């Protein structure tokens, strides 16, 4: 395989960089030639260092992880016979990151168009205009949202405190829906089933709360997550797709 030549681009994190290298080399995510990818990954970091760019700690951590995987791959096959492929966890992380990035990309266009607009609340329930979304899912989500708001002073305060001036409103950061979608999917991938309350309580602003609610609706709509009740808690579950879809 020829050495990859690339212009120095900005990446959101080490998985973003690895996914780019894998795509450019036309590599199967489930059969990554670690030695080749590690060389190119380190070449990128070296180019960043040469240009006096700050290298985030997570990039260094991933480099160490790739080196560890490479060292395990060099062991005799007899030693690895009864062990998991050292690349399996990395492949799983890359697959979920790719799915999250694609899901966020589907919504990015709409965000660019509508992010700066203010809309009058609809007279009818917005869920009726989303045919793919189950009525029961929407109802459970709405009931859980109201219940969580009632028992959380923090969230209630953020929603009930009026914006003082238009100038202050414009200065506040509006949380992008694609960003929140990726964050929720990453949380579910890392932590497993997670309560809707936990997601809302991580919000830092009114915009964050609204973005979280809409993000869950969108993920339900495209069937990337499902929800179920555990007592009074509404739990989000990440729906796994067949990994063969990635080939």
C-alpha cells in the first residue's frame, strides 16, 4: 500500500482522524492493518508538532493504544488463539462513531437553514407530522419530560427564567442538534442504557435542554434508539445495526 499523502486537516478527535485514514486507504474497519494506520497516524501527529500546533492528550492516548494493538498483533498466532482480536474494540468504536457522524450529517443541512429562525408553537402536536415516530414513543417522552421538569429545580429554573434582553439571547450559544445527537449516541455506546433524566440533567442551558429533547426525537424517528419504562424512569436503548452494513 502506498504511503498516504494528505494535507493537514483539522479533526474533531482521534477517531475522526482514524476514520479519515481508513476511508482514504479504502480499508475494511474490521480488518485494519494496524502497522500502516499507525505509521500514518504518527506522521500526522509529527506534522502537527512540526507546525507548532497543540496536540490534544486524547490523540497521544490513541497513539499509545495503537502501539499496544500493534505489539499484540506481532505475537505468534498460537498465543492469540483463544483471545479476542486486539483490533475488535477499536473497530466497534469506529463503527459507532461513523454512524453517529452520518446521523449528525443528515441533520446538519436543516440546522444551517433553520437555526437562526424563531417559530410560533404549532397549534397541533408536532409528533403527528413525523410518520416514522411511534405515537406511544412520543407520548412516553413527553410525559417523562414533564415529570422530570416537575421534580428538578435546576431544569425548572432554566426553563422558567425569562431572557432579559434580545442582546443577551443572541450572545448565548445555541446548542446544535447534530452535536447533541452525537453526544447522546456516544454516551449510550459507552455507558449502555441511560435514563432520559440523566441526559436532561447534564444540560447547562435552556438551549441545551431543548436540543436534548429534539435530539432524542430525531434518534427515535430514524430508529437509532428505542425507549422503555423502568419504574418511573424512561430509559434510552441504543439499537445496534448489523455490522455487515458497514462493508
